[in-house]
């Protein structure tokens, strides 16, 4: 099983749902289905999901997953939100670089770098990525494809800068 997400297709933003905990408490309980639009009210009312045993093994949920996820669900509740792995959330004809991930286990896309971090140069992006314990795959892959994922990321970053700052 891979990571599970909630994704707002209107805003092209996804957020970690809590891996196996989300699977057991939401998917297995038939509150959500992969690739299906979710009822935010049903997710927010899923008491067992939001209240795992208070111990060391669930601390990551309480501290890192739930706070940004609750904010995301409240902010996007009137939008089209789907659940699943990334391939269930991001339509096949969408460019992944048009999307942004928030929350736990963040893998920043160019959108995140511009819209959230406010980076304004590729040098700043390079400095940021050098500090990351696990940079995103698109940053690492510089040798595959023409253009490579790295080069596509740079092109998207520059496109976003131009749109935001007119550069």
C-alpha cells in the first residue's frame, strides 16, 4: 500500500490522509473509496479516524497529519475532493507540476516553492533542496527524458514566477 491522500481537484492540491490509519478507519469502513469524491461531512464525523489511541505510535497523526488535514477539509469542503493514492487523485491528463502537496511527508512541487515558500530564483530552490532530507523525485531525476523531470520542474517554476511576478 502506498500513501493515501485527499485531493481537491478544483484547486489541484493534495494532502496526506494518514497512510494505513486512513485505509483502516476510512476506506475499510466505507466512508471513502479510492478515486471517488468524498463527503467532507462524513470524513469529519468519522470519530474512530480522528481519535486513534493516544500513544507514541499515533503521535504523528495527532501532531503532523490531522491539524493540516482538518484545515484543508474545512477550507475545501465545497470543492470536489477525492481520496486515494496519487494516481487516483490526479487525473491522468493533468500535468503533475500543476499540483501542490501540503501537510505530512511533503514532496514539494514548483507550485509549493512559489506559492507557499515564496522562492523567487532557481538558486533559492537549489539551496532549499540541498537542505531536504529526501528531495522529491522530480528534483533528483536529471538524466531521464527530454526534457528531464528536473528540467520540467525548472520550466514550471519559471512559468509560475512569470505569472506571479511578471518576470
